[in-house]
C-alpha cells in the first residue's frame, strides 16, 4: 500500500546533472528591515520546495533578487490603483 501524501508531482521535481534534488524558492512570504549598527538591510522570508532542509528561510533581498528576480517582481505591490 502506498502513501499518497508522499507523492511529488513530476513538474515540481528538479534535479541537476548528478541527479541531486535542486531546491528552489516558491514564494516570498514576508519582508523586514534588519537594523545593524550602521546600516539597514532588507530581508525577505522565502518559502522553498525543500524536501530535506527548512521550508522557510530569511534571505538578504539584494542577494536573492540577483538569483531569483522573477519571484520579487511577482510580489511587488501594484502601482496602479483600482477606482
């Protein structure tokens, strides 16, 4: 008997050339500003498709944006206001 909750849809599964599972970010869940002594650093809470590691991590927004810009453009607030 199989456990349906353990089934991973093929379209969500990513592997590299050595057949290692590739973890990818799914969505940006939250934003904060980390206050340091002399500067402020924008950080974001990221949800991952992780099967082994943490589901959520906090990442520096500038570094994350360089690697995954498509996730930040989707979560940016809209500049147009509906009337």
